C-alpha cells in the first residue's frame, strides 16, 4: 500500500480544542459524584510476552511500500510526518529495533494486573525502601503509555532531597489507562470520571493507600484533575503538566491583565501554531490498522510535540523510544480502543475556569514546546497552586523530553506533603 502525508486543515484555537475534548483526548472536570464501591480483587504479577506477535508486525512493516517522493514539498509540519522521517523510522524498525531486548528491559519493572469493575487494569508498582515514601500515581495520555514514565520510575523511588533540603521518596504506581496496552477496553459511554474512579479504587482499595499524590499530562491531566477535585480526601497533592481548560490566546490574556515574559510568549505562540496545524489526527482514521500507518500517526506526534532537540541530552526521546511506543500499541492491538474511548466523552474542554474543591497543594510544570500553555495566573484559578516551574527545554512528553526537570519538579511534592 502507499501512504501519503496527512493533510491538515486550519481551524481557530477554540474550534480545535472543542474537537479535542469532544473526542475525549482531554476533558473538563467531571460532574458525576464519586462512586464508592467495595473492592476485593487480588493483584496478580504480570510478565509482558508479546514475542509471538512480532513476526506478523515485521512482515507488515516489510511489505508496506511508501512513496518514492513526497506529494508536496516544503510544507513544514502542516502535512504531518515527513516522508524522510517515516522511511527512516521504518528502516530502523526493520533493521535495528529489537522488541525482544526492549521487552526484557520493560519486564525489569514490577508489573501487575487486577480486576476493577469488570476491567483488567495493568499497572507498574515500584516501592521505595524509605519508610515514609509518598504514594505517587503517574497518569499518561495519548499517544503515550506507561512506557513514557520509565525513565524516572526508579529514581523516584530513591530517597532524595527537595530544593529546601527535605528528604523525599515515592512509591510509584503507573497504570495503563482503560483501553491502553494491557488494560481492558472500557464499555460505551465511558467518561473521565469513570477512569478517575478506577484509579482511585486501584490506589485505595487494591493497594490500600489512605492518601496519595498524582501527576498527569495530556489525557492523564484530565483524569488527574478530576481526582484532585472529587477525591479530595485521598488525593493530597497534585502535579500537572496540562490542564482540562481552554488555553487563552494573547488577546484573552491581555483582557485579564495577564502579561507574559519572553519564554511564556513563545509558549503561547506554540499553542496557537498547534491549534492551526496539528489537529489532523482527530480527522484521519484510515491508517490505524497498519503498523507503518500507526507509526506515521503516532510517530508524528512524538516528533512534532517535542523539543526540536529531542534525542539529545537531557531528552531520551530517540527514534528507538518512538518505536517502543508504536510497537506496544501495535502488539497489544490497543490502538483502536485507545482512540475510540475519546469519542465516548461528550464533555467539552472547559471554557470557564473553575477551582477544584480541595485545599490540597497543586504543582504545575510548563515545558517550552508543549502544545498547550497556561501561565501561573490561569493555573491558580484551578486549584491551590503552590509551585509553578517553567522549563525552557522539553515538550508534551516531559518524562521523555526532560526527565531530570520533571524528576526535580515531582520531588518538590515532598515540601507540601502532610
């Protein structure tokens, strides 16, 4: 088959984000009341073994023929992944990438599954040796997965110090959200609040933590904010890198007397540019069942939503890392379920900022090339903002784009944990 470069249409920011959240990639804070359910399911150790599916994947990659020349040239990011990048990734997938080696590395983490509300939920659970470790759940988005946090999991479990010298360590929990990787696809009409309830059940009734902290980005930030708002007795600190509210354009920021420094002005421009050139993946559905099609779709997001220097220190977002993620989606056959559940969320992206019903501390990390930007004044409208760090390196996948920065920011939770 031949794959052409995706063509994107221009839309204003509000229309784009309305589509984004109508499709459920992120949603606003949930309106449903928390459902308190008793849960007694057992936790089962889990080992990843997708080896039997690799030959079919490689054969499909090998048999997919790409165009010899691009249909259009000099179109920048407006038409998705470049033919050059796609061919390069395809070649690396066939000749260098080794799923067996990657699978062995991934299995060094402690994986488990449990049954919650009829859904199998997969998660990584790495406990610290520190007796006062803070339970911390890390929530990924799309096209991410639990793999997106592997560069920082081990370091988070080690005892370290905050900027003020306070000792801190974490028990780290990284679930695969419903419909992703090894977690069951959710039923119809599944909402952000449903996912939040599942995560809270995992932490409190399965793992028996009385209180915990969370981090969320992209889709995971919507779930994280819902947890922060609705489960305020158990969520006692939240750290986000994205918000489930519409970013404001420069005119709207001016109307609220919010001024931006040079870094913030650049970040606002990145959000505006993405709003007019980066929405093709909401519309394009035709390549989802082909391995190289998934590479074109997912790989473009990793390339274009990250720092232009991705793959150079401190970034670990190499082409091999992209291939790990795409392979996981393909081999677990979770691409469709990861996308379909977005359409099941009908709540829009919040256009009116509301404050979470909690006094728990809220921390926020901004990264220069993230596709959404919220200055401190806007973040403060959503919760008890105690710390806002703006990083001049990194993008939409912070644990891959700039692991040391996110690691340091997360450790600051220790200064506010009670």
